[in-house]
């Protein structure tokens, strides 16, 4: 096991569509011993090569890694028995379709255990370990930002199934009076096409940060958020829904008001059908919540994934 | 363990909104050694008392029961630590709200293990053991009949979470050209309000059995089924979706045509977003399927639930 201080030092990679964040550490906050940011770009070999090299150099000065956790944008092949396990499959992101994400790390760290999952499953695992999902076996982590994604934790572990959830693309009802066509290139008015950052900007004609708190777009967006949260509540029966990503900060409306409106719209959409103390006005305050780890949920999740792998837990 | 023949004889109760089916047996088909049907009625004590008495009398002649499985309509309290575990909670069904479903069986069979779950989770467990879910760890069982319900199996076990899923009440987009207001007393145009038997009859002005195969109502219904199946595919990422219940038989349209249309509409709703061999024309034939146990899924599920309980497996 080595010395106690170094036993749980792992590498973590959060691979997003715009930036890659890499870290070496043992947990959140001061547990992150080194951190670096890389543009994702359109040359995966170059980007991932730089990340692997950085991990090597940091490891040389800080200490040997027990494992690496990689939480990536997708869609991904998560099937360990598949010949393309560890690949990004069909992304529209230029240069990245068919990328073997793990190969550069396997080359740089031969024999080291590498955990691999979606960015949102990673964030969900991180929130479960150190954030707003602690002690809760069944919850959902959402990111609502440039896109929308969700990770479902059921009995303490992320749902994979056929591929992995792609919650952002669920079909959506139309909010009352809403004429917006939606911005998803594939589905138009799916959840992502209504509530992701670019959708909000397209609807309002300005970025969400610049929208007035009483901009009617917020009403449509939070009503649609309520529809989607109701769907997740009815399909997955989670004990908590954690909403991360940039949209929750909600510019001039503010994070607290955004969450209050989402909770109200969830309650309206359910219309009292599910009877639980968690779905009362009081209960909803701890049913729909921001991430405990803030914007570090994904990175910390990659640390937690790596630690699970290195200990065989999880 | 007793003799091999009697070791796995259990009692099974499928408690529906119209009828209760009870059985004693070891599995599906010839494994059902005795079976009886009772009207659900509006006097739970009388109905459940009759069922418990019947199980006692059958057990006296056939053999001692190792356990009893009860799969019930809901909403239910499934939390073993709750003082109202085993109760139906808030059903609109006259007489049944607040019913302690398990008490009559506990009184009739003191000390016997009793497994308890929703009707659809029960059916899902049955299909997993002997039907269309065999060998599949992650799948969904749906019943589309008088109402719509769904049970999700994740890593071989049913999802409970906060309460249990209530998939039939998810908010739904409007099918193109559809002006139907929906028939759900609570939500109007939720999935159940669009696709359950009473919704189809209300839309078409006649029962589904009497509708012509080219009745436009089938087009709206199967398009809405496609939306809902897409939602479940995107949220749960199941490896298979099993559709039971009476609507699938689809009267003069026929079961095979109903499934073909549902698969086509699922594919349309996803628009190629999820890349999997299971979601191609060919793959969809085994992705969306009828129950392997036909209308006995729920009853056999109650048998399987009881056997899991008596062996400590599951």
C-alpha cells in the first residue's frame, strides 16, 4: 500500500468539449495537489498526449499514481468486453469521433488501472463521494451548460445499460405559449434544445448572463426544466437531483432564484401525483440542489473513479 | 430444505385494480399448481382475507409455502424501515388508500417471509427469471392497459429509489396534428393520458378492440409510444423494453403491427442519436418486444419474488 500519504494519489482527467482539466490528488479542495487546463481542440492525439505527459511530469515530482480516472464527453463505449472500449464513438465534435481516449494514458502509464466513464457519471460519483450525493444511494446528477447530460446513480453505482444515459435529448412537451423551435441540431425541441446555454441565448437573442431577471425566456426555460425534472422523478425515482453546469448560475436571475423556479415548476408538473415528503415545498429544497463540489464535481469524480478502481471498490 | 419437489413452492398474489390473481407454484406454466381469481372490489379486508384463506386451503392440500410474493398496484410504501411498509398509499381507487396489503397474509402465515413490490416490478422480475428479460441485467418492463406503469431492472434488480417509478405519468410532447386533450384525470396529456386503453377509447370514440387497423388514432398512439420509449431509452439506457398489458394486443391492428409501429416511432424519435446495434431496424426487433410470459408475467413475478425472499437471493 505504500505510505498512507501517497496511497490514494491518483490522476484525474475531465475531458470536456471545450477544455480538458487534469489533476493529481487524493480528493477535493486541498486534496487536489496539482491541476492543469488544456484546450480540447480538434487533434485528440495531441491534446491527450499533452495531458498524459503532464500527468507523468507531475507524478514524477509529487508521487506515483495508483490509478487514473477519465471522465469524458461522449457518446462513449463503456462496455469492457468491446474491442472499442474506451473510445468516443459518434460525437459531432470535429476530430474526436472514433478516438481511443485511453490509449495515450495506457502508453504513458503501462499497467496502471484506468477507470473510464461519462463526464456526468464521473461528476455523479464525485458528488456521491464528497458532495451533495453523500449517503444517498439513488440520485441523479445533471449538467446543464453548453449541452445537457445526466448521470443516474442507482444503489450507489452509475447506470450504464445498453450504452449510457443521454438524458439531454428526451422529447419535451411545449411550455404554455412557447413558440421557440428549439436549438438541437438533431431533435429541435428536446430538453437540450430548450434549456442548454445556446438554446437560452438563441431564444432570448442574448447570452443568459445578459438576460434581465424578468426576461420571459427564464419562465419558459424553468417551466421546461420542471417538465424534465418531473420525467426523471417519474422514471428513476431518485432521492435527490443535483444540477450542475453553467446555466444554473442564471446570470442576473441568480442561482437561488433559478433553483426556486425549477422546484416550483417540478411541483407543478407532478401535480401531487407522487406522494413523498421530498416533494413538498419544504422537501424540494433538498430534493433539487446545486452540486456540493461546485464546478469541481467532474474532476473530483475522476479522482473518485480512479480510487474505486485502484482499491477494487465500486 | 425439505424434499426437492416442495422446496420452492411459494404463494403468489398479483393485486390489480380490477382483479386479484393468486397462485401456488414453483414457476410458470405447469409450475403453477393452483390458481384463483378474485374481484378487487372496494373492501380490501374482505378481498385480501379471501385470498389469504384460499392460499391457506391450497397450501394445506398441496404443500407448505416457503414464502409469499405480493405484486400490487400502487402507489406503495416499499421502504422496509417505514412504519407503513407494505401499504398502498394514495390510490384514487375507492376503499384502498392506506390499505395494509401484507397484514392479512402475515396473520394467515405467521413468520413466513413475504416479498412485496409493485405489479410492474413484479412482472419485470418474472420476465427476468423466465421470460423476455432472461440473461439481461438492464431492461424495462411496461404494462400498457387500463393504466401505464413501468418497472426498471438495473444490474438485475428493480429500481425503487425515493418511492418507485411511476413512468406512466411522464409529460409528453404533442404528436404532429394531435388535438386530443388527454384522459388522465391528473395530468391530461401524460403518457397514460394518451396511450392507456381508456385514452385510446376516448380519442377514437370506441374501444381499441373495435378500431379499424387504419384508424388514425393508432397513428397518434404509436407516435406517442415512440416518444415515451425514446425517453426511457435516453434516461435508463435499457438493453430491452418489454411491453405487456392489453393495449399491445391492439384489436384489429394486431400485436405484430402494433410492435412494428412502436419500433418505427421509437427510431424516428431518437433520430439516430444513440448509436447501438440494438437501435437499428434489425436490432429493434429484439429491443422492443412482448412479454415472454404473456399475461402471466405479473403472477410469475410474484412467484419469483417469493423465491428470492425465501432463498435470500436478490
